[in-house]
């Protein structure tokens, strides 16, 4: 009897202690849950709610179900914006990845003033996008810009840069590449610094040249870090807004109107809140799909 009573008391004490720990845990995480709900979850739920309504500023809200989404399918301007966004993102990911990887390999080597040159190389990344956009806007000017002056020095004809529908996207990609190549370089450089030296030393002993060592040993081992840079750059390039809007506002015409520019105009110029909310939801799905695809590729790939 005594043992049973003691066991019951001990069990009750453990239960009370577990309850107190659980209570402290709930009180500890509750503020974070409330903040996340207020900052992230509620805006998304409200955006979904708005996307199901025909809602314009100073007009009554009318429930339309999925009509806003169906209208996007037939909206040629939206489809064109999606295509431009994908082209812009592909170029703005590929160029910084290639150039940043090459720069990382170069800066990984030991040479005089390496630290100073590396610091200078990452300066574009620390500047604000709007300030960078304003500087490049002046450089792109057809008559007064320095870029056409540099072209004239090497005997090339001047370009309209962001003032022509044919060259506006490549010109904007040039700005994006200049600003964010240092980020790729830092990520890949960190990966190179973490690689083991034994395979490289063994390859050197076997007589492999620099290109063979990079192609067969360094690149396969550093690919996970390159994929991290690709994922980050893809997400950032898909949702690019500030640089494009500052330089072109989506022009000339709609030649540089990406999804974010289209969304901004629908919400704050045409005041079609319900339609813009549907664009937000579709845009979010596109970004998540690309991110999960790239992460899946990273997980399935087998690196040495």
C-alpha cells in the first residue's frame, strides 16, 4: 500500500512538473507566435480574401470568386509580364553565377593586395539599390551618359540602353549583375575556403593542371555552395522591383514591365485591389515553385 501511494504521489509530481514546463514553454513561444501571425499569416489570409473580390478604391466590395484568377489567364499584359520576368531572372541569375564563381576562384588564390581588391569588389553589394539605379540612369543617358562615351572610345556605335525596347532588359540585367555578382562570389569563396586540401594536393602530385583540378575536383565539391547562390539569386531576381522601377518605371511602354511592376501599377495606379491581390497570390506560387524545384535539384544531385 505504501509503495502504491508513493508511486501515485511521484506520478502526480512528475505530471505537475511536466505541466509547469509545458506552461513555461507556451508562455515563452506565445509572443513569437502572435508576432508571426500578425506580420505574416494575417496579411496573407487577408490577401487571399481580397483576391476573391472585385475591390476598387472608393467602390463597394463585390465577391467574384475565382474571376480575378481567370481574368489573369486571358490578360495578355500579365502574360507578357510573366515572360519578361522569367527572361530577366534567367539572365540575372546566370551571369552573376558564372562571373561570381570565376571571381571566387581568382580571389581564393594568394596574391598581393588580395584583401583590398576583395573589399573593393564587394562595394556594389553594400550600396542601396535606389542609389545604384540613379547612378546607372545617368550612365545610360544616350547623349550625356558615360557608357556611350566608352563605346565611342573603342569605335562602337552608341546604344539607347534602357530607352529602347530591344535593349532595356539586357541593360537592366547589366545593373543587376554589377550589384549582385559580389554576393555569389562571397558564397562560393566561403565554399572554396571550406574544401579539404588533400584531393587538390593528390591531383597536383599526379600531374593535373589547374583547369583539370578545377573541372574534376574543385567544381564538383563547390557545387552545393553554387546552388545556394543560385537559389538566393533566383528568388531575388524574380521579385526585383526597386532598380527596375527607379530606372524605367516599366518602360519604354511596357518593355520592362515585370510582374512586380505590373502588380504595383494595378494596385497603386489603377487601384484594382482585388485584381492586384490575385497577382500577389499567383506571384507567390511562382516563386515557391521555383524555389522548391531548385532545392529539390540540390537534394537529388550527388556531389563528390
